C-alpha cells in the first residue's frame, strides 16, 4: 500500500500548503532583493531594457533570469494556494 494512501487528505493539504508558503516566501525574498538592487520593479526592469543597457553582462543576465523565475514562481504559488484553500 502506498504511503500516500495512509495519510489523511487534510494532512496532505496542510503539508502542501506549508511547502507552498515556504516557497512563496523564498520567491518574495528574491523579488525584494532585486527591487532594492535595481531600485525598480521587474516590469520596469524589463520595460527599460536594463539587460541591454548594462551590456548583457553575466551578472545582470543572471539577475534577470533569477528575478523572472521568482516572479513566475510567485504567480504559480498564489494560484496553487488559492486552489488548495478553496477546496
């Protein structure tokens, strides 16, 4: 018998919710760090073409990828939390 079948559904939901909230906090930390570093939101960063402006340096490219991942992660996690809490 699978261990998942032994765990009550509400307990699994609580575990998932805790994990989603943990990941959400990590993504928010990245977002806030980048906002502070560049003194703008990700949307402004993209619109102003900061990566190009900074000569496509590795540091700025890496920041852009990390920041975009965090923004997408925030959206995804918010959606998942909403799904879990509305069941």
